[in-house]
C-alpha cells in the first residue's frame, strides 16, 4: 500500500497536468480572467508536482538498481549497484521530508497584504517611545523586503513617541512575513527621562490583520455611522481648517476606525473602510476558531493580543521570543529591522508543530 503522502502527491501531480493542458485550450486562452486563474492554480501546484516527478524517478532508479543487483554475477558491479540503491534510498528519505512540508495546509491569508496596528501600552511616555521604535523597526524591514508602507492614522506624543499608529503593508506575502508579530512586546531599559538610571519595563501591543477583500465582509449601511470632523495637526499653517478626518463606528461589534492621514475626505474614508473590513474579517474569523489548529495557537498565541510574546532587554543587548524560547544577542541591529532570523525561526517552529500534529 502506498504511503498517505504519496497518494496525495499523485493527486496533485494529476491535477497539475490537467491544468497544464487546460492552459492551451482555446476557450481558456480567449478568456483572460479564466486563463489568469488557471495559470495561478497551476503555479501553486508546480513545486509539489516537480517533487513528485523527482521522487517517482528516484524510486524507479532504486528499484531498477536493486533488480539488477539480484541477477548480477560480477561482485564489483553488484557492489556498485547496491551503492546506487543506498544513494537512492537516502535521496528518497530527504525528498519525503521536503514533500511533507510542501503538503502542509497553507494559511489562506499568507499571500495577502496586511494592516498593522501598534499602540503604546503600560509605561506612559516610555511605552509610546517604544511603540515608535517598533514602527521604525517594521518600516526598515519592509523597505528592505520591498514591501510598501502606507500610514492610515498616527497619534504622536510631544516627546516623539506614538500613542497609536495604523498602517497598510502591501507586497508579496506581506501577511505571511509579519503575521507572527501580533502580541504584546515588552521592553526593559533605562528611559531617557529616568535620572537615577533604573531599568523600567514598558509594553506596546502589535496587531497584524490580513487585508480583507470587499466581497468577504458585508458592511450594511444601517450597521455603521460615519462621522466627519476636523483633523488635528501641528498648529499654525498646518492646521486643517476643513473637515477631512473620518470616524466609522460599526454597531454590531463596537469597532471604531478613524483616519485623518490624508487631506482628502474621500481618501480618508477609503482607508478607514479598508481597515474596518480587515478588523471585521479578523473579528469574525476569531469567532470561528474552534477547529483552528491547536499547535499553531500554542505557537503564535490565542489571538487576543494580551499575552507577552517578546522581550527587548537593552542592558543585555538581548531579544527573546517567549513562544519558541529563542534569544538573540543582536538587539542593536534587530531593533533597526534585522528581524529575518526571528521570523524564520517562528515559521520553522510552526511547520514542526503542524507536522507533529499531522503524524499523531
């Protein structure tokens, strides 16, 4: 009997071949939208299909070599054939592990843009300053990875901190790259305002939401109230004398979204609705998490944004992610956006947790 993963892989390979044929059919070629969808579906199956072809070819080579070795009279040639069998067996084992990872269920939101929200938590002005540093950290990371950042709303403090900032992140796999950042981030350091040199602990919260499409979340007119008001500004000539800021209140959930970053009321309204859709998408998804993978929840948190996920310890130059117990002693570069190692470690831990669940 074939192993479970191989049966699944054969089905994927068959589907990949069917889609490849479909791409050359006249009715598909003549329909741009259909052709694009078919091409996208085919490309998503390309890697596992190629692995199946490689696995099948290696398995055939191993069986052929083993059969030849049984009937081979020459001792030296027989040894060579048996060595080939061993090499093929090792390659098959490695391919099997790669294939298992490829066949893991994908997060349907991974290829979406996302909306990030950062707020100062416990710690007053120091928490607001830390929130700004987190924003700068993600901004540098996004710039390095060619992800576009667009601020929706930013509430600053007099000392240069941030009470709250909401921004869109657009680009390939934006949500996939940043989804593990949701949670409470804790900082331990001596604040600039501390005269006695004592280490303080402050927090900031980060939320990462997949961007929702218009058709995924229905927003009824009777469920919302849209308020228009004058944006706050830096004073003087920069004060906005027209009502361009937008506040949207969603009555069924109590969610409130504001946007005043643009000087155009229409643009602020569009941005606010985009954030509202994403918050509602996240809200309703959370309400239906009963069947959500327990391993992933234990890794990335329960989604309530209230648990500490990471500590930034400045006296020790250490950043520790408490979900996977990983500490990096490169806080100076980490806080400037060099967070790839942590993100990859979290992704690997998630894969291992899901694999363990698949094997139970």
